[in-house]
């Protein structure tokens, strides 16, 4: 603590020597990270200096951002101390506003997605820090100053109104009082009619965020205000705004009760079906997702719309084959599978066959690691399985070889685990002999997806899965000791539980009586060996619970006395 006055004196003396000032500020931020108490008796000196540097228009963005980072980091680590310091919260909120008001004009905004930037802009930093402050200090300490800033900003130009909305959106999750939530919603609804498209877009974004943060309260109390307003903006002349209205609807409607949504469905479906054949890809993507949500909410009530929607989705699957249309095609698969769950297997049977054929052909051609169709296809296959039940059995002979092959993937030895490789995002584990093994994160995700697919098939098909049980058991056994992911090991135990339940159901139908006890012995050997090597107590507890669940799934008498000796 004794060095602090000298450090602040150095900061003051470095005005005009920006690179040295940056290095000094970075060092102080590191001190905040490891020893925030060092500043406890020096807030009177350090806070004004950092506020001044943050707001110095003559300095570069990087230096200003570091000074701002100091203030927010200190708040995160010494929240009560900062909250008690006179005007600290008000002044830091003001800095957030000032940073966000440096939002850049973008003439191509209406026709472009959000650009990727290597470095955060001042707007980005201000937006993030509003959220960090609200989380560190809580809504009670921050919202008074946020609302004060919002009221002031609403009287300004479009950038000011945009910033006002973003501040409310960033704080929405921390707001607890329903009266404050109501106030935020009413303000956002009024701004949905703003003259500037970026303000309307921001208001829609905030509606979607607040819908997620305050579900189901928002849906129960504000559907009569939100739904008509969002529906109107689906016809906005700016395509990006109209598409975002669909996205806001998705966030709001996912947790909406069917009776609240049904009165709006005819108008919604008319708009969304028109958008599905729109020339703008973003509009088509959002419309397809919105239709999927409607089907999931109203379920059987969606049947009258099914014949109208499915042919368009099939057309998308057949025609959207360009690289930039992969997400669109994936969303079509997603929507088809959700419609199947909504309308039932009798209506869905033929369309399910066509969807599965298209998905299997797509997967069979090979998918790049970043292809969004991969996750859509995996999730859609699970939904179609649930929709069809035992009628899904014919597809297993096409799907299981790929799933089984994925489950046999083994970590590869890593020669230098400390080497930085920009192209290889690796997860690495060390063996008892000191060797390192690893897989790319995408490979682990693929392994886990295969495991989840298999678990779903087992859960839905039960005893109907019997002819595939032995081969699946052989491929599932190594997953019990998969060293690179706790989630994989836990989910492997769950898959074994379903596998054992399927074998038991088969035994009750007169199948090989030795199959069930043999599987159970094999599982216990693999699971107990994995538990002996497990060091994490929480994971060990989950594995023990999983073993117990597998024993219950097998039922009484599955093991002989000698098996448990």
C-alpha cells in the first residue's frame, strides 16, 4: 500500500507519453486482480485519476479502455467498498454511457450482419461494463443511475436512444422488482415505433433479452402489448429489423402458454409463410425458426398449417445447397423435426422418411468441422426418433455404423502439450506414465453428440433396440473412462443405463437370458475401473449414482452371488 501514492504520481506525470502510461495502467490492473485491498485507503486518489483517463478524448482508445477496466475490475473485487465511495457508481455509469455514445455510423448496417472486429470498440467496452457493474453491485445500486441516464438519453438523437435501450437490456437480468421490469417493458414498447431503424432493432433485441431473463413473468403479464408490436415490425421496410422481429418473437414465445399465442397464430403464419420464400436469407432463417417455435407451443393446433409449411421446408432442403446457406438448410431440418413432434407420427411418417433421407445423404457426404448442419442434423434425428417411436427402427442400420465408429475414437498422443497451435484447439490429459493425450474440441463435441444420439435411440426404442445391444455395448465401454471430458463420462453411464433397460425389456420378451447379466458385469468392470482412476469427488459421486441407477435398471436377480463377492 505504501507504493500507491508514488504510483499515482507516476500516472499523472505520464500525460503525453501514451505507451508508458498504458504499461503503468496495465500493471495497476494486474494489482487489482491479485491484491485489490491495496487500493482500499487510496480511493480518493485513484478513482478521480482513472475517471479522468477514461474520459480523456485526447488519449487513444486502448489507454482509456485500460483505465476503465481498472475501475470495473476494482468494483467486481471490492463491490461494497466501491458502492460506498461517494458518486462512484454514478460516475462509472456515466463513463459507460460516454463510451457507448462513441457508436460508429455504418451506412451498410441495414443490409449487413454485425461485423467481426479483432479489437473491441469503445461502444463494445461500455456495453460490456454496464453488465459487469450490474452483476457486481446488484440492481438496487445500479438501476437508479441507469434510469437517470436513460431518461437523459431519450431526449437525444438516435445514438442516445440506442444507448438507452442497450443499457436497459444489459441490466435486465439483474432487475428483481416487477415494477422495474414493467417500466422497462413499457419503455421498450414505445421505442419499437422509433423513426430510426437501429433504434427499433435495439428495442427488439432488448425485448428478446428481457423475455429470456424474466420468463415466465413477461409472457404472463405483457403478451397483449408485446405480441402485436412485434408482429407489426415483422413488416418493417428494413429487412434486418423485420428479421429481428422474428428473432424477438422466438425469445418471447418459447415460454408462452398456448392459449395466449393462439389468437395471433393466423396472422403470424400468414407473415411467416410469406417470409419463408423471401429473397433475403436472414429473413428466411428467422421465419423458419419462428414457425418451429409456434408448432412447439400450440402442438396439435398446428395441424391445419402443416400442409402449407412442409412443402416449403422440403424445397429449402433441396435447393439451399450453397455454402452460405448451410445454416438455412439446418434450420429447415430443425423445423421439420419440431413439426413432427407437434403433429404426431401419423401425419409425419412420410415426411419424416424424406427428411431422414436428406439428412443421411448430407451427413454421408461429410461435414466440415464448422458446418452448422452437423448439430441441426443430430438434434433433428433425435426429435424424429421421438416422433416416430418404434417406426424409427429401419433407420438404425444406416445411422448406427457412423455412431459406433465415432464412439471408438481414441485420444491421440500429444508430443508437446505446451506448444501454442493456433489451428488446433486441443483438450489434453496426462496419463500416469507422464505422456499427454488429447483431441480437438470439435472431436470431443462430435463424440458427445454421438453418445447423445445413441442414448436417445435407446430411451425411445427400449426393447425394440435389442438386436443392436451387443454392438452398442462394445462401442460404449471405452466411453466410461473417457479422460478428456467429465460430461462424456457422465453421459456414458446414462447411455449404459438405457442399454441395460433395453436388454431387460428384451429378456422379458424371451430373448437370450444371459444377455442382461453379461452386459451388467461388463458395465460394472468398466465403471469401477473408471471410478478408481477418477480424482474429482463430484464426478465420482455422479458416477456412483449412475452405477446405482444401472443396477436398478437391471432389476432384481440380474447378478449372481458370485458377481458381487
